[in-house]
């Protein structure tokens, strides 16, 4: 199922937050009956699929809180991946942190353990890659890892937009829907 990429020395990627970015954030979504893609996600990913590798990077503290299990997470996430695959969109890999903030683990965004793994395993040019998310921690994760960032006001984004300023976090761009973010990335790719 090889995807055709332009000739390039290193691959570029989009690191995607999941809840509130790709799917509706229903506060600890893990039931397939609650699954709903956000508007523009399919079209946006299709626009970029020949240019970039797609990875999901998601904090899942609901596991640490005991709201659902790792198995529940995988079942739900596999449903998302398969739904996208039906549209010829391939998620290369999903990285998830099951811990609580208090656990002080090394994998919870904005810590960059998963960015390091993506670079090492897939030879990604992180400086020419993007992180898209709806939380300040998503943007800080991207900044800490050295990539471009897009803050979406979908999901919890509207509630957190003021936090960006108070925390001194500056995303590359802010958009109100996924497709507009994808168009920005596509335009940026055409310039280089």
C-alpha cells in the first residue's frame, strides 16, 4: 500500500492530536458509538496525503484515571484509523500517553519523547513538519520538538485560546477548522 511521495532527502510529517482535532472531543472518548470525525478532516488529510506522513500523538489520561482501558483505547483508535483508511488516508502510527500529569512521565505532551521516536524510526525532517492540535500543550509539544504548529479552535481550542497568550505560547498559525489548516500546510509545501 505504498504512497507516492515527491523525491526528497527526508520525509515531512503532520503530527495530529486526536480528540478535538480529528474527532469530536466527548470528554474521554473511547466508545465507538461516540465516534464522530470533525468537519473537513477527510478532505484536509486527502489534500496532504501525497506530501506528508501522518502520525497521531495523543494524551489519554482517561486510561490513568481508570475511565477506560488500554484495550478500549486501541479498539476506538483502530476504528478511527480504519475509517480514514476507507478514504485512502494512512495513519502511519499512533503514539499515546496513558499517564496523568501528576505521574511526571516522559511521554505526555508537551514532552517530546514521541517526536524523538518519530524522527528516529521514520527519518522525518521535523523542522519542515507540522503539529496540529487544540490544546496549548499540543502547540508547546510542537515548539519543543522543533516543528511548525497550528492551533485549532475546534474541540477545546476555543476555551484555551486565551491561555496561549497568558502562557507565552505562539503557534505558527491559528485556524478555526481542519481544512483551512490543511490548505495552509499545502500552500507552504508548494513554496518549498
